[in-house]
C-alpha cells in the first residue's frame, strides 16, 4: 500500500535535507593551517648591556620558523658558530640542520634559552593550507630533517630563505628561479612579504598577530605591519 505524504511532511523533509547540506558544507569549510613565527632582531637597550645578552645577527637578526602542529615547529639553524661566510656544496661540510622543536624551544632560540617569552617582540602569520599542501609539507619536513639539503651560510641559505623555500615548495609564496637567499636575506624581509599579503588579502584566511617586546632590548622595526 503506497505511503501518502502530505505537503507538511514534504516540507519537513526538505528542511531536514537542507540542514544536513548546510552542516556538511560548514564541515567541509574547516581548513588546516600553519603559523610562520618570527622573533625580531634586537640588541640590549642602554643600561641593560650587562644583564641582556647579545644575540646572533643583532638588529638585523632574529629568527623565523614554521609551526606545523600544536607543539611542533620546523626550524632551520646553524650547528656551529661562527657560521660559514659562503655556503659549502658538499653535505659532509654543512654546518646546518632542519629540526623539529617545541613551541617553547622555538621562542627560546637564543642563549641563554631561559628568558620570559612574553618579553620577546614577536609575530605570527597564520596561513590556511589544503590537505594536499599539508601532505607535501609533511613529506618535505621528513626529507629535510633526515637529510639537510643545504648549508647554513651568511652569503647563502639562512632561516628566512630556508623558511621561504618550504613555503615556496608547498605553493604558499611565488617561486623564484634564482637566489632565494638574496631576495630573502633577512628575517624582516620575509616578515614584510607575509605581512603585506595578510594586509592585502584579509578575506583569504591569513591572520597576522604582533606582540610588543620588553624595554630591556632595542627591537628592530618593520617596513610593513
């Protein structure tokens, strides 16, 4: 015997289906993301020279890395100081490593590694990524951590250009044919590029956060904020 459906029942079924479609759509829109984290370059403020250490790079130094998980930061650094002036081509001569660090370890990059993180001038740029970009990032991270692909050198790849390299590989930033290390010579240069994109494209999910540093250090200034 056929089941009779009145108009009210049909409308209820349409409403239920519409709600299910909306819920499915909302779920599909939830995106993965990464953070590019920055420590600003600095030197001790006047009167704090005895209590504040000098950090590698000074006012044009700082550090940047990619936070790929809740407590997982992919970071490139030199393994010996002073670093090479010119990059070495043979892996056995490299003074460099890609490594995973905790968030706390990443913020405490510079010696003596026991300062108050809230005293740092720092920034974060949150960037949405697709599942394909996540897969590629994870693959690159495994390869780079197990086999560092290049040397760390003053006139070569450092943390900023290395971070750009990874972002380029997963399709976040434009690819350059030559000389990432020269185009992205400092941490500030990378920060400027990402800040400009976040400012121009606020609707594409990029989020920029800035944290002012303490007064015991003189912090570098941004070209763009």
